[in-house]
């Protein structure tokens, strides 16, 4: 079956070049890098044709989605697309929409020899506690012909009753050597010249996220077949805009109005949510050119306003109020 | 020069625009005063501004020979005046002079203590009393129990247009149709505002558009801002929102916008922002719990809290409308396109939203630098023209588009369907239904047949579209397509 899966893709690839993240996404469990302990257990499910609900936890870009897709392919063969439903908890406008989709999907029996279908719910930790309770009931209701794979960054954000109903899989952050191996393989396939500096730059910006590494590699390759550190950083700086850092520095320097304009641009034009911005602020605050005690004081403020943002009605107002605190502390 | 609102105020009830129901009630009531007293001695005319309440009172007095004593209910001395007039009215009546009709304006703005006294006076009154209010539910209960409520409806744009045209004719003026239409539209049911606008508009047509920019609702919010940022007194600042129609979350945006312009030190700005942050939390809790009683604390924070945050600027204060509202409007299309690209990346490349945003940023760099690679990605994601332009810019988009068509042609030759183009349709004949109920089953199959047909049509339409585009790659618009 594994061979058939690989061959089916070849014909299409010749004409349509997929984005590399998709093109080089492993098609079978054995090709997944750096997660051997997980691959072994998943292959057992594929062989026996049974599995419990699964919970995948781990940082982004380490293979959670890929593992789910590969497992479905190996379990269901050519029918995998019909027996596999991918949902995103943060995008489905509430638990009721998810429930409806689950119900609709579970209404029909699986195709082929399989005795169940799989629902992959990405970003399950984006659901509120109440929504997770509702999800738990949904999982139980359809447990005779649907298995869930829940994916999240932090397993601690998943409520206890769901954790206890799932087999837990902790994905490790990828080691630089794993990422490097994959990047070298792709560079070879694409006839690129991957310089050592270029590779180190890719590892630096990727921070263990293989998806980001491959994305940046493709964009650098669009500039030149020689992958230099310079091109890598040029591309990567676009991917992670410096705007949030700039905004914080403007506020600290006492330029509140300009910082406020920047914030509005980030929220409205770039499409980040208030929570995304606050997470980035927290990441960046320790890299700011300020005294150590101030970093701690600001981190505390960020925490306070993260809390207010969840409680409040308008995230822009809360973030602007946080910027005003920056201006006050920056004085 | 007499304001037109006075010059053209109706002399007779029949000239009042489109309030027949209300007028019948009122005439019946006033006729009862000719032979004694009606059960309710006071009327409450309730309705939006400029719907004809005041005009009714004067036309009524004119037709039925009353003298109108107009008093403002929010004036503190009103109670004393009413009592004096009520006493006097009775005595004067004996001498055969015209009877007095007491007209009390804006009773929805009255202090509750005054309301109680006035309610008592109504009981003793021997003269007709008419009150008016915009929102009858804001009128104190003591008064509401003593009056008969007559509702005035909001005038339609057409009502206002025809009223304006009558004035234009009477003045012997020329006015372009669009201006009249626009004035009537912006008036939002307020004939008085419309007539005022008309009078200023005909002074100079160029000024007309300028004058129309801020109509009533915004005017009152500027006044409210003046009270909040101009006062150290919490009670006074809290009064600021009494005449404002906007919801608290809208008002909050107006206050927020102006904080950094009104306060200058970081301490003051942070303090004022902390207050509106607290206000926003109360608003959030009110929404999630459904307990709108929390709004009053939000209002305390956004008015009083902001007012005491720092020293006041002196002199003329200039306020700005919230930039965010305009930004939201201006960026609406762009955000729509961007979100649609993000959704396509999420779906086709199995990503969460944050990952998809990052990927889109990286793709932008590819779309600007390598048009071949861009074309492949665009076909893979099934990007539309606008989405392509968003990523590649106007200049490069047509070239990429051409390359996309070539890829599509090759794919069709090989008989390969692109996943993104055809929505997956479950093959129903291979599936056994889990639910045995026959009805359910029939319904399900019908739906799926419909869905299949829809997909076929879509495919057909797409092919036609592509052919059309191949002939003239740049100009194939939806319009061409429809004509065909």
C-alpha cells in the first residue's frame, strides 16, 4: 500500500508544482523525521486497523498534521479522503458549527474495509473549557464509528476528561540536524546550491519549525538558486514582520500616537488578532533594549492586559491601554 | 431672516406631514376640553426629533384658539412656573381671555424629583397640558402614569423630500434633485434638521456637502466629549452621555481616540486609558453574562474615570472622530481578499490561521520575485484575480495569470483535475447509510444529487470562463461572462 501511495502522486507533480511545504510533506509514516517513538506506535494502529482517540501535543511545524494525514492514508488506502475530515477549532465559529460538521460526517458509514472514520481537529486548545465539554459529549456520541485526533500546542489546555479519553502523543521539538537533513534533501531534489551559511541561517529562523524552514527555503530559492544567508534573512524578515517590536519601541520612547497607529495597522491590515499581538509582544519584550527589571515589569503588564483582553469587549482598547503603560514605564 | 423651520411651520393640523393616527387622537382629546375635562388631562407626544410634535402643538392652538405657554422641562425653575401659570390660567379664563395650553418640552430629560411634583400638578390642572419626549420609556414613571401617550412615527425619506420641495417652490428657488434627495436621506427622519440643512444648502451649493458632513448624532457626541474632557467634576462628566444616542461601545471609541490629544503626560494618558480599559471590561462582562446593569459602571469609568485622569486644557478643544471606524471601512475589501487567501492556504495546506498568515507573507516574496513558481502556487491554491493582485501587485499579476492558464491547459490535456477546483462529492452509491430511516435517506440523496449537479455546472462554467480568457487574457471580466 505504501508504494501505491507514493506512485499516485508522481503524475500530477510533473505538471503542477505544489508549494514545497506540500510537495515535500511526507506521504507515509516512515518518512516523518525526528519523531520515531511516535511513528512506531502509529504504524501499529495502521497494521491492526484499530485505534483509540488520539491527542497530538507539540510545537508548530514538527509533524502533527503530517502524522495524522499519513496515518489516514495508511489506514484507509485510496479511500482516505472520504474517511478523513479536517477541522480547525479556531476557524469554525464555535462548537456548534463543529458539532454540526461532525454529525454530518458521522452520518454515513466509512468507505472500504475500515470500521471507522477519522476527524482531525487542529488547534483544539483554542476551544474554551465549555466548548471542550461539549466536544467531549460529541466524541462520546459518535464513538462507535468516528475516531478523533485532537491537535494542540499545549496539552495542559485540554480538559482532563478529554485527555483521559485519548492516547497522548507528545511531539518533540525537531533537532537542528533533523531539519538540516530534510533541507539538504530538498535542495538536492530542486538542484539548489545550499551554502553552509545559508543552512545555518535557515536553522536560525526556523527555531525547530520545519514548515517555516521549507517555506523560507522556497522563497529564498525564488530569488536565486544559490541559497545564501543574506537571502534567507531577507525573506524571513518579511515573514515575521518587525512591526510588533517597532510598536513597542515607539511606545517606550514616548511616541504614543505613532505606536497607536502602528498597532491599528497590525490589527486591521495584517489580520493578527489581539491575542496574536500580545503573544508576540511577550516573546519580544525580553529582547528590548531596556533594563532587566523593566523587562519583568513590562511582562507583568502584558500578562495583566492579556487577562483584560479576554474579559473585555474590544481588544484594540485593551492593547492601546497596554501601550500607554509602556509609555509610562519607558519614561 | 426668519429660519425656515419657523417660516414654514404648519398653521393648521392638516399641514402636518404624515402623522394621521396621532392627529386623530389629539383632536378627540382637545375637543373634550370644550365641554369639560377629559379623563387624562395631559398628553405625551412621543417620537423622534423633527417628526412634528412641536408643530402639532402650535397648529392645534391656532385652530382651537389656545395660547401656548412653552416651558422646558429640564429647566430647574419649571415647577414653580407651571404652578404660577396653572393658577393664573384659571383666573384669566374667567375674564374670557384665551385659554392657556401648557406645553412642556423634553420631559425625558427631567430630574426624577421634579417629575413627582409635576405629576401632582397634573392632577390639579384645569388646563390642557401637552408634553413631548423623544423616548417615552425615559419619561419618569410618575408622569407616565398620568398621561395619555401619543406616538409619532419617524418620517420617511419620501415624506421629507416632498416637504422640502414644497419649500423650494414657495421660495421660488432652483435646487438640484440629488441635493434634495441627499438632504432628505441624511436627515434620517428629522424634518426640522432637513429644513435647516436646506436653508444652509441653498446659500451656496458648494458648501452644501460640507454642511452635511456632521448631522445630529455626531454633533451631540462632540458635545459629550467637551463635557468629559472639559470637567473635573465626576457628576457633570457622567451627565455627558445623557443626550447621546450611540451605544456605550461606540462612545468608548470616540473617547479613546481623543485621549492622547487631550492629555499630554504619560501618567495622564496611562490613567485615562486604564479607565477605559476598565470600562471595556464591564462592557465585555455585560455582553457575556447578559447583565446590562453593568453598563452603568462602564459609563462611570469612561466618563468620570477619564475626566479625573489629568489637568484640563483650556480654551477651544478640537475633537477627532475615531480613525478606526474609517480604517475598518477603508480596508474592508483588502481584508476580505486577504482573509480569503488565508482560508485557501489553511484548507489546501493543512494549516492553522497563524501558520497560514506566515506562509502568505513568505509567498508574497515568491510572487514578486519568481513568476513561474508563483503561477504554480496560484493554480494550486486556485487564486482569483484579486487575490493574485494582492500577492503579486498590479504589474506582475497579468503575467502570472498567463502562466496559470498554460498550466491549466496542460493539466486538462492530461485529464487531471485539480483538487481545489472541484469540491469533493462523496460517492453515495458506495456508501451504506447508518441511519435506517427512509425519509432521512431520501432527503440526503436529493441533497447530494443537487450538490453533484451544482459541481458539474461549476466545472462547465469554469471551462467556459477559461476559454474566454484564453482568447483575450487580460479583459475577461465577470461582465463578459454574463453577456455570453
